[in-house]
C-alpha cells in the first residue's frame, strides 16, 4: 500500500485503500458524519459517528483492532497526526493486522452465509447509551485541553 493511503475496513470484512485526505476519509466511510478514535500513538481510526444510531452493522475487524465495539465502516490511520495536525497513514504492521482481521472475518462470515446463517449484528438504536454531561470550571477545562484528562470528581 502506498504511504499516502489509508485503509477502509467494512463490517463484511472487505477493505480497500482510500487517499489520505478529507475526501478519501469521507469516501471510505460512505459519506458518513465521522469521529476519530485513538487506541494508542500508532493506532487510530475514523468511524461513522452515528453507526449505532443509523442501524450500522457490527464491524468485527475494527472492534478487535480497537478493543471496543464499533458499528459501520472505519478508516484506519496512524494514531498521532503530523506536527501540522494532518492525518498520517497507518504503519505497515497496522495495515497487515487490519487486513488479516478483515480477511479472517470475511471468510468466517461467508462460511456462515453458505450455511444459511446471518451473523451480522445490527445496532439497536433504542439501547444507545445517553450522552454524558460533564461540567468543568475554567481550570479543569484548561487541563482537559492540555492533556485530555478530567480532574477527579468533575466527571458527572
């Protein structure tokens, strides 16, 4: 994969590369409103921000990669941006891991379909957790902006 590409991974286990641009990310997510998730400095992904609300299918490869449930398509990238804040393509090891998970899931899913089974799990929009409201004073907000943490006791 060229080093200027990102990897889109879909709930059915298929995947493809997309340009490392805003338009490429939107294309990889089928024009969905998106959000960014970071596992660590090396692993990040853009996700369909409304995947649980719009009946998105559970994305097994992405969920295994991020160690959390994810619905809908994702676009895998490096966990940290460049110094200007631009998205960076994933390292080759991350690409290999994501592709291996996607291929494995695609095979398992196709075998289930061959056996007459539907193993796709669609999000239930009635069980989406409500948003958390967090009140922060100016000092706590500055701490959050600086290092991404919320002081003890401020999480409500």
